[in-house]
């Protein structure tokens, strides 16, 4: 934002330029907001904006929030723990056959230069591990199955 002091017919005005898109500017004159068209500025074609659908990560720490892909009634087939974000598996803290409890750390996922704990939301035995240390995973990929 740029601020200017402008005198018109001896009256001083404080003009703050808030935003300029193409040839339309949003300005504030002595605290009052206006939209102004600027002559001499060529209108550029706008690039489309990409809007990503919000996702709900499967690593919520609150045990009442379901993070599994199947309801508890189908637990005989196993419950899949999925990746909440695309990233790289930095470490795996369990192995097949291990008994896990709710809230236990299963894996460490690096996503967007941040480390994210993947925790269990179900008690049971680790049936299979689909992602290994160093693997790149996408959002929604099955990391492991708990039965």
C-alpha cells in the first residue's frame, strides 16, 4: 500500500492506494474507500486462479474423530491409515505384528518441509505396512493397515 498527500484547490487529502488490478484501483481518501478506474493502464488478461478443495488430515489427535477408511464393524478386514498430505516417509515406528494403542505414533511424514506424526486412532495389531522409510506418498495413499 502506498500513501500520498494530495492538495486539490488548497484542500489536503490523504490518499492510500490499497489494491490495483488491471486498470481498477481501490483507494482510501481520508478514510473513505473508493474504486477508481485508472486511464492509460492497459488491461491484462487474468490468469485463472486454482482453488484446491480443503482436505481433512487423518492425523487428528482427538480420539473421537474417525480417521479410518472403514467403520469399526468391518474391523475384521483391517482399517487403513492414509496419508493426510503428499510427502516423504522419514521414519516408521512399528512393524507388522506389533500391537498398537490409540494415539501411538506410527510414522513420521515430511510434507511441505514440516514433520507430521501419523498416529493410530484404533487399537489393534499392525496387519501390513504399505509405505517404507524414504517412500514418497500422495494424499490418501494407504500407509498401513490395523486389524
